[in-house]
C-alpha cells in the first residue's frame, strides 16, 4: 500500500511542477478531471 502512495505522490509532484496543476483556475464541471488525464497522457508521451 505504501508503494502506491509513493507513486501517486511522485506523479502529483511532477504534474504540479511541470504543468502547475495546483494553480489551475479551471474548476467547473468535468474539466479539471479531463485536463488531469490529458496531462498524465502528455507526461507518458514525454517519458
């Protein structure tokens, strides 16, 4: 279980540093979740 959170925290950190996800002003509807998925896809492509 601890390993899962390590991976989750690392992914969140990268998405926040690279894409400034925590500073995003997008808050309505499904847009935040949709953009989070797109950011994760972009990171996987870059890796």
